[in-house]
C-alpha cells in the first residue's frame, strides 16, 4: 500500500520517543504496524508508556486488515528522514518488509506481528 512520507516520518518520530535503542528485550525497539479500517496504526511501547499514531491509507491502495510487521523504530526513522520523495509504498512478507520511496528502497528483517 502507499502512504505519505511525512505521515510515516511523524509516526516513527512519535514511536522513537518511547522506544530505546538498546532495550533489554529486542522487541521493545520495534513498533507494530497494523491496518484497521482505512488507517495504518503504528504502535510502540517501552512497557511503561504506549504511543499509537494513525496514518491514513488511500482506499485505492488499502491492504487487508490485520497486523503486518514489527519494524525497528530508529533504523526506519533514520532512513525516512533522508528520503527526498513524498509517497512511500510498503510491502511485507513473513520475514522481510520493504519500503520504497522513489528510487530508494529499504528491505529489512522484522519480528512477526502475530
């Protein structure tokens, strides 16, 4: 599906506020991506605080509802900040996720979201 780079950058910036770079549990440096309705929910926690940011998804590119992936917050946020484009496309398989913006592409391993 596709969404605005600015929306993704804002969501991952919010998630970075509650996640740590080197947590005692590796899952705590990730955020959960979950589609509900016409919004992508980006959820992050440090077990004391949880933050959820919603990104609108155009109905023309809306994927099936459900949990998609748990991505490393800081790595993705740093990459998003360097991109020149406006629209991102996201795809996930069972083990890898790809985010594409113009000619830039990030393919990253992720934790399962189930």
